[in-house]
C-alpha cells in the first residue's frame, strides 16, 4: 500500500527495477501519496512511457542508464478517503 511517507526517490527505485526486468506492479491507494510527490511521479511515468513509445532499448532515468524492457507496466488504485 502507498502512504504519505512515500517519496519520489522511492518511487524511482520501484520504476527502475520494474522497467529493467519488464515486471508489472500495482500501487494500491495511490491517492495517499502527497500531491507534490505525485507531480514528480507523473513526470517519471511520462519519461518511461516515452521511452517505450520510441522503442528505446535503454534510457537515462533519474540519473541512471537503465534497460527498458518491453512489457513493463505499472497500475494504480485510488480509494475514496
């Protein structure tokens, strides 16, 4: 479950791992993350999806050169609170 203690650096680590191995993840209760963090996370997701759209084998993501494995995906749930 996501919490208000989750920051953009932690999310970047999740995304790096997922993108590097082509895994999927579901982030439950995404709406609990602070709005300021959600803004940065949106940019991170945009960077990854742009790389997928352009069929890039690797991208520079948050300062790291990572492989971008097709099939990688992330999903969210948002619960009323």
